[in-house]
């Protein structure tokens, strides 16, 4: 009584290659825009920060990620830096927590 007759549908033709590419074009454009607006500038910023941290020397005045302004008293090889935050008060911090270098010391001349 409620059964409807089933009709065979005509077979559809395969979409041409250009139509398939046109469907993926917006997704590809989104990824390209994300790369140039988000990923590439972030990689450049990380590269500059890494170079700044590797160039730290004794006497540089730095700002840590906690907002502490300190003077570098010793650069260690294990990723640590000893900084002086007040007269006679030295603290060890990780190199990657240094956000900016305020005053750069001149390299020693021989």
C-alpha cells in the first residue's frame, strides 16, 4: 500500500578533470593564504629569536618572558643563562625565555 515503485536512475557521466580541480581550488587557495599570512611570518620570527638568543654575551641587558629586566652575567652551554636582576642577586633562566635584548655589549677586541 505504501510501497512506491523504484525507478532505475540513469548512469551519470564522470566529471571532467577541470571540474574536479575547480572544486579543490578554494581549499588550495586557503592553504596558500594561510602559509603566507600565518606560517611563514611565524617561522621568520622564530628564526630571528633563535639567532638573538644564540648571540647573547656577558653584559647584555635583557628582558625575560616574565618581564624581569636583567643583565647577563654568564652564558652557559646547557641552554641556561645566569642573569643579575639586582646588585649581587643572580638567577639562572632558560635561554628561550629571553624575549628581547635592550642593550647589546660590544664584542671584545683582541
